C-alpha cells in the first residue's frame, strides 16, 4: 500500500518526498556538563572523544541488545 504525505501543499508519495536534492545539515548539540568528568561538552565531536576516552557508549546504541535479565534494551 502506498503512503502519501503533504509537501508544499501537495499530496506526494512518501518515498518521493523523502528524497533530497541537496545536503542535509544537522545543528550541533547544546552545551552540557559531562556526567563523567564535569567538563562542558560543546560539540558532537567533543562528546564522541569524551565517550571514547572513558570507554562509554550511548544507550541508544544498545537498542535490541540482550540485557543480563534476559530482556531486550529498547534504546
């Protein structure tokens, strides 16, 4: 079954609406205090470096992983 969405006031197929002709830009994260070191994290790259340095992973990366209690992590 085909799904439709509204783009620019017109009804178009969802698969076609998701296609992009240009680059996608994502704004950077808001600064926050690291729960590991207490330092201010100001960018995604800074966050990645901090997590790698302290051997940490993002809980969202655990989605579907099996927990010790036998249930799956929902991420």
